[in-house]
């Protein structure tokens, strides 16, 4: 399976991985009072010309090389005595490997990159440094925590403590082909577009663009095949209509008419998609959009460059491709966040140097450099309000800020619980069953609720 740039992948063995992580969590919790769980009291320093400090980060392999080759040399201009190794780690093993390192008396790693729902598992195990408290003495006075958008910063917070900082931000957004909308005589989308309006326009976007009597362009593409990338679409539509996955006590609240209707939207959109769209994962709709075969795609914002800018893979140009939040529902627009954060292991022998790296990467200076040079999406309000180095990023930044505002209001993201991965697997199973025509939307939602309730009782 092709992998999106934000690093999410289909996780075929996630049930067994979740069990392994839970087991490791129990071991970790039983040893939280040991010396291995305490940061070095003096922080380990930032090194000297005579004695460098060496730190190692385990990171998702989707962006390891870019960071090692380009970001680390830039960081070393400010911190020349900290030697940084970014170790490439496959997504499927990153969480379990992090738990093992965090509970080790002789840890190999000082830092870890965390996908959006993982912080609760590692925080509950007591293996992460609370950056606002434990690292306060090493934090620059101008770091400005309040400058972060609340949605991406919250991805690495847990029970009132801040265990990480956002390093790579992402959102589920809407791209549209302006040319195909014009040919169909349909007004270009605006952030005020509603789902009802979009569904009314969709049949017109299925069209014959070259006049040969055959349909060659369709309305929509998204992830329909079973996988962890499929439920976020349904979740976002649900949230746009005021729905949520859980209440504050982690009781499922999605088995409602709004939940059923949101899933039915995902099913109904197949009517306006290319033949074979039931098999669409991440890459297939993106390829169709690049080739001018679909007018809209609901996908992760990090794909915009490959969809609209990179001539090696797309037939489109930036002025042909619009980007915005997904259509609004009764509660307004919604967005589903996907954030990679960086955290410091509590048992690191050099937590001060490790925090210096994360602090630089997520600082106003470091984030601006990464955004302009690596194409990373920013999390800071100040960065998103700047004029980016590339003109095509101007509408992208506007869409990201709008998306963060919507995500902060709707609080739609993957479940914030140590059982997050298992819950997403259930949602993937049941939403997919409806999409593939194996059951109704109502039955799929009811079964998902039942299975998740049983899971949370264990």
C-alpha cells in the first residue's frame, strides 16, 4: 500500500500490537518509581567543543532521512555541540519500540515521534517527560507556548500535562479541480459550502469533458477501502453535524441518526466516483485527481504539493487546484487532525539536549525554516500568518488555519485513550462493511457501538 506523507499506514497486525503495548504498559507502570524512570537531574548539558553530547531520536521512517540530511545541520548552526542521530523506525513498530525504550534501564533513545493517539499510552506508562514542568528550566523565554494552535498542541497533551510538541501537522481537507467545476457549470466551492449543496452538485460533476459521448470525469474520490484511513471521513462528516464519537466519560455517542447519516454520505458518494472506487485507499483517488479524472478529493492536506505542484506526478498546476475545509454541516465546518509530535523519554541521560532539539524544531524560527525548506505544515499561528516562501502555499496556509479552528471547536480526532488503535480497527471494520454493501449504515453503526462498548469493558 502506498503511504501518505503524514505517515499513517494501514496496520494489519494492530490487534496483536495493541496487546503487546498493553502488556508493556503494565510492566512500565510497575517500575515507574525506579531510577530508569527519572530524568538526569542536571539535564546532561548541551555539550562543549571538547565533549559533544550525543542524542538519538526514533522517528517514523517517512521523514527520517529528510530530517537527518537537512534539518539536523540547520539545528547544529545554533547547537554545534549536540550530535543528533535520527533513527528510521517503521510505523508499525514505533509505539511498541518506544515503550520498550522508555522502560529500559539502559535506553538507546532520547526522543520519539508520536502519532496523534499514542500519547496516552506512553504517558500512562510514565515514560515521557512533562515538558512544561520537568523541562521548564531548559525552556527558552521566547518559546511561546500560546502561539501554537490548540488542536495540534493538544495531540501530545494528556491529563493536564504536556508531553510533546507538534513537529508535522496535517488535516483532512478538500481539494477541487477548478477547471472541472467550470466545465460542469458548478460554482467553485467556498468554505460556506454545505454537504447538502455538495451532494446536489455531485451528479453534474460526472461528465463527458471531451465530447466523445463517454463519461471521463467524475465528482469525487476518497478512501473507501477498509483501513485506518477510512473512518476519519465518516468521523468528520459526523462532527460537522454536531456529533461526537464519545462523551467525556468515554461512552460511545455515535449511534445516532447523525452518525448513520454521516456514514450514508460516504456510501452515497460512490455513485459519483469512477468505476472501481470501492477499492480506493490513499493513492488511488490521489492519482485520479492528479490525472484530472475527479473534480474533488477528500484527503490529507500534505498531499497538496503532489496533487497541484509537482509536475513529475501531476498534470495539474497550482492555479487549477483549490483547497479548503470539507463541506459544512449543521454545526459548521469540521476537520480531522493528524499530528506527529516529538517527545523526550524520561529515562534519557541527556534530556536538556533532547529538549533543545525539539524546542528548536517547534520554535518560531525552526518551524518557519522547516515549513519553507521541507514543506512541513506549521502548527503555530505566527507561522501560518506569514507569507510563505512558495506562492502555492498561501491558500494552503489559509486552509490549515481554518481547519485548526474547526478542529479546536469540534474536537474531532482519533480517540484519546490507550485503546485508540483497537477502537479505530472496529470503526474501520464496520464503516467498511457499509461502504462495501455488506450491511446497512444503521446496522454498521450499531455493531461498532456494541463492539467498542465490549472492548472498553475489558
